[in-house]
C-alpha cells in the first residue's frame, strides 16, 4: 500500500504545483504591469514577473510550519521544477539550440536565486531595499528607470502580496492562490 500512497501523494503535489504555476503565469501576464507600471514587455520583463510571483508563493509555502511543513516544501520543489521545465521548453520553442539550452537555464536559475535573495532581503527590511531590488531586477532591462511613484507602488504590491501569501497557509499546499489586482496595492 505504501508505494501507491507515495504515488498518489506525488500526483497531488504535482497538481497543486501546476495550479499554482498557472495562477503565477496568469498574474505575470496582466497587461497593467506592462502598460502602466513600466515593466518591459520583453522576455526579460516576463521572466522577472514570473520569478517575482513564484518567489511570493514559495515564500508563503516556506512559512508553513507543523504537520504541513514537509508537504509545503515538496510542493515548493515541484513548483520550482515545473517552472524551469516550462522555461526550458519555451527556450526550445524559441529555437534555442540544444547545446545552448542548458547554459541558458543555468543562467536563469542563477538569476532566480539572486532575485529571491534580493526580494527576501527587501521584504525583511524597512526602507528602500525592496525598491532597489525592484529597480535592479524587474526594471533592470527597461529603457529608462520608472518614476519613483511606480517603484513605490510595486514595492507596496509586493508587501501586500507577501501578506496575502502568509495568510494563505494550507491553501497554497492544495494549489490555491489568489493575487490581488495590482491597482489594489496603492489603496
């Protein structure tokens, strides 16, 4: 019976990760980020928005304690694996050669970890650390720096979403996540 349970648990975690990832992608594709918040509408800008939202979900999963802690870690790992498998597939569809895909994915993973560290530090501090992290990463490939008001709005958005992920708890393990609209962050 144990192998069947392990198989079913793994299947449930993969479904939860897929649901979380689908919601992350939908949120990262919200036109408001590109039209009104100065995020570059490019591969880099889209990558950064996916990373930002995945970070928020994974941070929420990492906060789960007690009996659900191991399950949360496994869902988080499934989410990470799914995200990078999807990015690898997207690179292949864009025509990146098999020889170059591995190098690109490695570079993307390094970028992911760097951004996670910067956002984590920024959310843990008061002041401009989060805005600085957003300026370097989310807006790093923009033609011009966004207005200070946009940086402040995006920092407020991250803080608001971070709070929502902390409140989501077990729902994240089950694959349920809801991002508030960007406009609500300024309210």
